C-alpha cells in the first residue's frame, strides 16, 4: 500500500517508522531541520521537502497514486487544506487527519475530505495496518452522530455482488466500503476493486440499517 504522510514531526516520524516495513511510505515536511532528522532516523522512505498545502508539492509526491494520505501537521488549518486537496482534487481513497485543537473537531468531516479524524498517531498507524479489531475501529472512529455505524459483512457464494466491481453496485452516498479482507490480503477499496465470495467487507453507513446493506449486496436474509 502507498502511504503519503504530510508532517514529519513526532507524529509523522512515528507513523512512518511503524509503516515502512510493510508499505511504501513518502513523507512531506517543510522544515529543513526535520527533513535532515528524518533522513537520519527513518531509512527506506522517500522524503520531500516542501509545503504539503501546495499542489505542486503534492504532485511531486505522486499523490494520485496514493492509497492513503495522513495529514499530521501541527496546524489544523493545514491538515484540512491537505485533506480537501487530497480527496477532491486527487481522488485519494482514504484520508486520515490529525486534530490538534479539540475545539476544531467539528470541522474535520467529509465536506473537507476527512474520512477519519483522530488525535493519536498510534491509532493512525494501527488503523492503516489493520491491526485493530472491528470493535476497536468502532470505538475510535469519531462518529459525531448516533446514526452512523460500522458493519462487518462476509460475502457469501450466492451474493449477487460477488464478481462485480464496487463501481457497479448501486450504493447510495451514505454507504461506503472502507476495507476488504480477501484471503490474507487487506485491501483499501477503489471503484474498480473486484468483490469475491468469501470476502470480509467493513462498511460504514449513515441512516442505514444492516438489512438494507445486505439487500444492496444481494445477500438473502
């Protein structure tokens, strides 16, 4: 998986160090001293000096090829700008954003391109590596409304969704497949991701119960 981390401070360097063993990691950092420190402390990652809010710097990091962007700067405004550019101009599937000031939490939502807003670098690293259970995911997601839920669904052989790409399914805007476990592989899904029988789907939804999701997947109840 290709991960772009923007902000090479304590949080960014920690996440980069934890992820580099199993993923291709790129870090953008504007401070010269931090860039030099990263190059000494974290080997085998690409480090780009520049402002992650600048589109040309994001292009230099090949953002359109990224599976995940983690906006981990110490400035909430910058993290929101990065999230917005990543999601709406570069179509990155999954955006994590760090909240520095709890008073700004209400801003970190899908309108700004934020999929998951968190305040702990450890949680970010564990989520990206899918080392937490579904129950833990539910407990740490910033679900601001009581009508948002996360469901784990196994795709049976007789599902009409098996053998189809996600883009071929008639999912409304309030239902999203956020991760797929297929065999031993964890997949961050895109529109052209093919679903297979036996896949385990993690689905986040708003204003929808599990029965309606099963119907959309063609699973008999």
